[in-house]
C-alpha cells in the first residue's frame, strides 16, 4: 500500500547517478502545479479551501507539512527534477526510462501503449493510487459537464442523447478516446484498453476522489503558486512564507472573482 514514506524510498532507489549528474530521476510529482499539490494537502487532512468554499485554507500547519514533504523530494532527497535543472542532469522522460515514476492521468495510457509497450525497448508499467498520508488520500477530479441551452429546440432529445452517452454500453467508446476509466455511474466497471491497466485500480482511485475546486480567477492562483514553488526550491522563501502568501493571493482571487461552484 503506497504511502509517502514508501514513495520516497522507491524514488530514491529509482534515481541513478554518474558522479554528481543524475541519469534517471525517481519521481515527477510537479508540486508547482495546484492540481498536484492538493493531493498532498488531502493526505495531511488539509485543503486549499475551507469546506464551504468561502475562504482559502492553505495557510495551516497541516498544509505546510504536506508542501514540505513534496518539496523535500526536490531539495533534500534530490530524487525529483527541480525547475532549474542542471544541464548535465538528464531530462526526465518516463517513456525513455529517464524517470521512474510520474504523476499523470488516464489520458497517458495511450502514450504508454504506443511508446513503451509497442516501442523498441518495452518495459513493464504498473499503475497505482496516490500515496496514503497521515489523514488518508484523495485524488482531485475535474467534472466534464454537458449542457442543454435554454434556447435548444429539442431539449428532450438532447437529454436522451446525453443519457445514452453516459450509459454503460458507451463507456468502451469513451475509453478509445482516453476516457471511460472514471465512469459517471459508480456501479459501472471502469473501461480499460490495455493489459497494464486494472479496473480495480481506477475503482480505488474513484473511491477517494475529491472535487478539484477552483476560483473564477484560478489562473491567478496557479501562476502565483508556480512562482512561489520556484522560490521555495531556490531557498528564497520558506514553506511557511509561501503558504501564507498563497493564502493572501487566493483570498483576493476569491473575493474579486468568486468561485466555480
């Protein structure tokens, strides 16, 4: 059962070096991305926003510990490529075995199949849930929504089409397009295409899914967090300073633009 300690151990074992140069990175988690760091926040019982989405909650001891854990993979353990990677260190590339583990989504399965399974140097690939933390685990999901315009001349027929598109029989077709792994009805078995995929893995991920809540001005928050992450990597800001500033930026964005809720 993957937890944050075993993730660090695996990333350390998978990282290889020649002298002081990294020849394979152990992990790519991309903590500079808002959608990635919320995974760690959930592991420590924290969140970017409070429960009723009326204020940010990133400036908390639990959130700081989560951020520090992810950051440590870059600056302390040096198993994750930094934003300012040395030219003599290898570029992280999972399909070329220059990267041991990567945080990604079901859309990446086609790349795995085409470039690894059917590639010139195939190797075994396994999928796993996100790491378990002191307060559990959670995978943020964005919901794809179909809309019916108020001016639609045939709203009933449109609704029938939408119901068909989310039916169980159509899920294999969605899988061909990179979807289907997280069906709209939890009673459906996740649709998969390739031998390295396991429906039970997707089911386990869905069972701990959390909404990826976003503000209308989410781009402001994302940009600020990416900049703050770079400053933490460079030692220009502490984690405490970064989450405090992220709290301020998020509060302003929410106040001025509102939430997507």
